[in-house]
């Protein structure tokens, strides 16, 4: 991640940032249960319970983020930060399905994400500035004329 301060006015510093990386999304512990029904030319016939489980699945994706916010000077070294982050972690997938009971066709199915995993985060934090900081200009206590 990288951040850029856009200047400071009256103790308030707006900033923007961006980040890139790799995300590994894992889907595990997924089950399915229900009742298989089918119809012939007559009334609906219930075939019996259906269900199963999915093997664990993982997918590695390109991840990226965009950030923006404001820093407020509390003291010379302490800043209060209010920010927003949009984070995109890519897609996910399950492993193969394993059928228990009555299933249709015995073909393995997979759960695939249609959209990316993403989040909108509003964040609040404190930032401590390490090292020397320039103190604000001081007016002399006594003036001689």
C-alpha cells in the first residue's frame, strides 16, 4: 500500500492511497440438503432426501484497494485518522460436490462466485509520528523595542 498526503490546512491533512497484492480465498465446510422431487405426466412424485457436501476449494487472485481520508492534528506527534477503503479480493470457488442420498445424475458440481469478494470499510485510527517534527512557530514572550 502507498499513501500520499495532499497538504495540511488548519491541522487537517487529506490523503489518498492505493494498494495491490495477492489474495487466496478458501471456501470450506459447505453442505447442501433438500428433497428431490420430479413430475411425470401425473402428480408430483417425491423421490427422497437429497444433499451432500463440497470439498474445500481455494482460488488465488489479484487483489487491490483504494483509500482516502483525513488526518486531524491532536498534538504535534498524534493524529486522528478518519478513512475509507474499497478492497477487492477477487473470486472464490468450492471443491467438488459429494452426493448423499438421492442425487441427479451423479455429476460433481462446483460453487463459483459470480462477482468478486469486496468490502467497503470506514476506518478510524490514531497515528503517532516518530522522529523529529517541526514545532509550530512560537511568538516571543517579551518584545523589546
